[in-house]
C-alpha cells in the first residue's frame, strides 16, 4: 500500500522569526503546517500564543518578518 504526501502551493514549511519570540508579555511559538482535525484541510504553519502573560516581557514588541 502506497502512502501519499503533498504540500500545498504557498505553504511555508519553516519559520521566519525563529522557533519562538516574545511580544507584549506573551510567548509566540511556531506551529508547523499540519492536517486539520478531520484531515480534509491543510493548516499552514503559523505562530501561536503560548502560555500565560509574563510581566518581565511586557514591554517587548516583535516586528514580524512574514514574507507572505
């Protein structure tokens, strides 16, 4: 049995701002592209907020380098 694999045109299989960064007190981490819950859609790689607010990082503001 063969297994198929495809990457949608326009998908970004890598991060542009490192594996994580801080912005406004929150850490943002890279989530790689993956299949949706029902396997009928492709979720492109993106950054997502992770964890609780951290006061020591509240004044950090990140400039995104997204090339889309």
